[in-house]
C-alpha cells in the first residue's frame, strides 16, 4: 500500500479512460507524436508537483528516456533506463549480444542456412509475441532474406517464466526478483500465473538488471530448459500486465520505489514472498453515472 500522502494521477489521450477511475485525478493529454506533447507533459508535471513519472506501455519508453533530463530539471524522476540501455532492451539481437558479453545465458541465434527444423523465428522488435512463429519447412526458412528483421532460434520446448525484477531507481542495483510460472497464456499475456520459488532464476535476473542498467520495476522472460538451463528471452523495462501478482505476493515494488527515491529504506534486504500465490486475470466493468 502507498503512503497516505501519495497521490496517483493518470494520463491518456482520451478523457474517458478506465484507468482514470482508479486514480486521484485523470488528464487527457496530446499523443506523444504531437510536437507540443513534451511541453504539455512538462507543464502538467510541474503544476501538479509530480515526483515520479511511470510509463505503462512500450510506446512511451523511448520518448521518456529521450527527455528524462528535462523532467529531472523540474523535479520529476522518470522511471526509465538510460536511452542507450533502453535500446539494448528493445532490439532482441542487441539484447542477446549484451547478454553474451556479460556471460549471461540467452537463447542461441542461428543463421537461416544452419537452422535445424523445427525452428522458431521472431522479429527484432515487438511485444506480446507479435510475428513470432514456429518454422517447420525448409521452404519457410529459404524464404527468409538477409534483410528481414527477424532472428532464427532452435525450437525450445521448456517451461517459460516471467520474473518481476525490482531495481534501485537511482543506483541501478538489483533489489529483489520474484519468479512467476506462466500457467495460461493468451495473446502473449499471462491469464493465469503462479509465484514460484526459483532462486537461480531470481539471482540471474538480478545480474541481468545490473548488466543492462535497469531501474524500478521490470519484467523479464526466460525459459528453464532441462539441458541448457536458464535462457533469457527478453526484458520489458516497465511494469508488466501480470506484475500485480508479484506485488501482492510481497514484492510491493510501487511503495518500495517511492521509499527508495525518498531514501527512506535500505533496499538490500529482500522481502518475504508468499510462494504459491496465484492470479487469475479477467476483464472487469466500471459502471459510472456521468
């Protein structure tokens, strides 16, 4: 739970936004592609004395990383990594190469010519599994051209996990990682998730966070293969759709991030985690009289 003196405001391109119904105040803002969007957000943060700006979707990350210093100049901390580190996270080839440079486990990348079938391909950029698919025939492999922005991997049939990774928002040191078993996945998102005790995966995720200069709450994806061990797939440097499970199981990252920014806590000691906590995600309806 957040402290009593903390207020949460939301922004969206629309005034009618379900998220706004759960906040202390909602503001309709310009799309980030609008040349006036930066000035509007800066003015809003300055007027409302916003201390922390938290992105909630991929499309906001680059914009906020590019303008982080402008927000810091008015006293608003932006919860994004440095632009160079962010770009490593968003490009799956750069992500894999940086893992290898830091001796961290990653999914092997193979050339189309050397791929054994079945194989798996995925685009360099993208989220929620868009464009990722299994390849079963040589014709499909031969159709890939050198200019295609895809990576080719061996087909890995292994349990997949999400890891909610809490990093110190200033020092970029790993604080705590909580592993989630993805019990049911729909459209690339976890619909049923369970918190599990996986010390090795949590430890390696912390090492990944420090190698990539991550801050705040992050969502890491990984396999745990019986032969190869842990293999990192990607990292999303923001809260994930099912991150609330880890938060409720004891990670409590929103309150801890605020406390760390206020220098109220020493973040080294991990919190107790309630392993076995399970979340079932479903749509909800807000009924309001306007």
